[in-house]
C-alpha cells in the first residue's frame, strides 16, 4: 500500500524535471513509513502526461485533469487525494511553495519546507535549512499526515526504471468558494534558449558590480559559450538589471551546478545560501577581501569588464 | 479600506552566519545580533502604505494595521512600522521560538475576525525560519483567495481588488483577486512603480525600497495606538505541528586559491577541475 503521494507539476503539458526530485525523496521516505508511493499528475493535459510517469516505480499514477493553476482549485484536489497517505510531497518550485501550505492546511497537517535530507531518528525526520542555510534543523512533523516540499538540488532526479504503474483517476474535489474571487489574468512565458537555473550544468552569475542590465551581455556571452544559465544576486535584481526569476539565493533559486562563475558580486550570505552547494566555484571580483573568495575554489582578483571578455575568449581557444 | 500587515522580528539577516547553536544542539541563539524587522514584512508595510495613500497630496485612503507576534521587545519593530506610516499596532506576546506557522495562523485568524480587514498583506517568508507557509495557510483558514510572491500590484480607484503580477518559474503570472484576500509580497514590490492604486497618478514613481521613517513619523509613532495582547486573549494555545529535534551547523566549504590571470584560471578549470 502506498503511503507517500508525490505531486507532479506540469508545465506546458509536460511534467517538470524538478518533480523527479520529489520522487527520489519519496523513494527514501516511503520505507520509513512502510510502503510505496503514488504519483499525482494534476493540471491541463494531465491525462496525456500521466503516461510519462508510469516508469518511475509508483504503485499507481493518479490523474486529475484541471484548468490552469490556481491554488483554490488545485489544493482541494491534492488534499482530497492526499488524505489517504502519510506523506504528501512536491518539489519546492514556485508551484510547490504556493500550493503545498494550502494542502497542509486543508489536511490540518504540519509541513516541513525545503527538506534537504531524510533521516531516521526513532522514526521519520527531516533535515531542513534555516537562517539562510547557516543552520540545519532536524525536524519531525507530528500530525498524522505530513506535508513536505523538497529542495531540488539535494535529491537527484529519479531515473525511469521501467515497469508500468497503473493509471487511475484521482478523486474529484470541488474548488473552494474563494476560487470564485480569483481569476488567471495571463502568463507571459520567459522565452530563453538557455537552460533553467535549477537544471544548468554551468551558471554564470552577476552582481551589482555589473553596474547595469546592459552590461549583463558579457555574462550572457560567457554563459552561452558554456551552454549555461545566467544568474544574478538579489542586489542586481533589486537594481532592476535582470528579472527576479534569475535570482540565486536564500529567497530566490537554490542551485548546485558543476561550475558556478560568480562575477562582480561580493558574496552576501543570502547569495551564498543559494549556491554554495555548487561543485566548483569561480569568483571574479576586484575586491580581494570580498567574502565570495572564502567559498571559491578559484579566485581571480580583477576588473570584471576586462576579465570576463578575456575569459570568454580564452575558453574559446581551449574548447 | 483596511489592510492588516503581520510582522515578525528576525536576527539581523545580514549577519545570519553569526547565529549560534547551543552546545546541546537544542537551541539557536542570536546573542549579539541586532533584531530587525523581517525584510519582506517591511516591504509589505511599504506596499500597504502605497496602496492607502495618494502620493501627490498625502491623502490617506485607508487604514494600515500592523500585528506582530513576538516578545515585549518586538515593540521596537512595531514602532518602526508605525513610524513608516502605519496607523495602529497590535503586539501579541509570544516567545520567538514558540512560533510555527500554525500558531501564527491560529492567532491571525482571530485578529482578522476582530479587525475585519479587506486585505492581509504580508512578506512571502521570514528569513530565519525560511518556511514560507503563513500566507497560504491563512488564506485557506479564512476562505479567502491568495496571491503569493507579488512583484507588482495594480488596484482600481475603489481599492476593492488587485491585479497581482507574480514572478514564478518560467515566466510572469498574473492573477486578479477580489477582496477580501491574502497577498504575500516578493522583493520587487518596493520598486519605484510596483504599486498602482488608481488614486496616485500612474506616472508617479516612488524612491526605490521601503521608506525610511521621517523624524515626524518617529514622533507621531509614539502617540499611535499600540495594543499589547496575549495569545490567550485570542483563545489561542500554541500547538505547533512540528517538533524541532536539534540543530547543527552546515558543512563548511573551504576556500581555494587565487589565480593570477585568466589563462591560469582556464587551464585549471580544464585540467584540474575538469569542468570545461
């Protein structure tokens, strides 16, 4: 019997790769509560997308065909399905962060946000970061049903292992009355040829040192050469250089690429909280005392406006 | 038009790496660190003030009530919000460590029942616990629509609904919520043109960031009503749904070496780290 329910997030009719991290979490947590896991695919095109989820070892794949996302419509459906489980989980994307506390409240469940590790401490417990990642808390959820969001970078994407989970309809659930007072008024997709920050193998991030949005061109050129993503600090977002969805840090995206190149950013601890899990960190900053150097594997003290274009040219020579 | 803005104090977020874990691992302490208003809550106060004023003639179009759960010392953070321009404060006595989202939501539910605001406007997360749950849970509890992570708000002259721009994964989502509603704010909400209220002309721009209390504001804050309450006054007994077992420091990352030039850097990335 499945005791964990994984919520798969749809984007343009396909399950987001980030949801595969929640499946890995479920694979680790399920044995501790005895049993297996199911996957709920909810959203527009869920029926078609469910087929892509049948090879991930779930006992069942549940389907809820729903209109465009609003919490008031989705939370009753997820909670309705979730009440048959001990744990209901999703990846901590903006979708997961928006939806899952609502699900928890519907279920009168406690919720652990942004879990980075599953541990057994006389029963199932979780590790989650607090204080911008400067403290790791071991926490137990005391309610009969537990709601969890998981940090994508800390759980590898589950690999499809074959098998054929049966597909079933999730129980129907009516939207909350509040749904009548909320209306989707549009979605503007960010069109980018670059990989998503949370999926990227290489990230080149810029801070306030870039001085303008226009100057991010030199960051983009380097990122594109390495088939990487562009990131930014909160200060750069605050200053209006780039949109907020490029923000790496405590209150933005948490990333852990193979290579993180930090350019013109001092390394405020809110930023470090979002990237210090990266495998290799390079820092380019003209201030030799900048805190970013204390976490960087390779530091280059230089004027970024000369060093970054030079770095791009030099990499072209060796690629 | 009345807006309720919940507040929490946090240990100075710019020095969050200086919080200490007690030797037995049971407690996190922030001795020596200054208490600050949670930054996102400060942004919510700013947004609430922009909604309820006509910037061109300083006319007030509504009331902003701030409510804080915290110990008696948190009076300082409530007063800061009053000095920024909020009209009234409520401080509900509670130990910082006794607060989880459920306790806060239990209390806010009762405050909302008493105050009957049109809008609860709050920060998207507190930067100590980093849980990001209260707005969403409160919306369910109240049966009100929610819009989280607001980067831009546009209200009609009547201030009875809001078109909310949310910067989410993969794009920008727009939601229209009819009041009463719960809206949580992200950092861009304090950009110069992030809040439009149909009263202040759209072309008006605010200075970047939350406003600093003026000297006049600070003087006035001392005279503004600040009610001291207890959780028991609202019939709330703290019943956290989470149990924190212990705390530990994260693994530390070691600093590497400085490289003299771009050529050396590229050589190391290629031959030593093997990442390009």
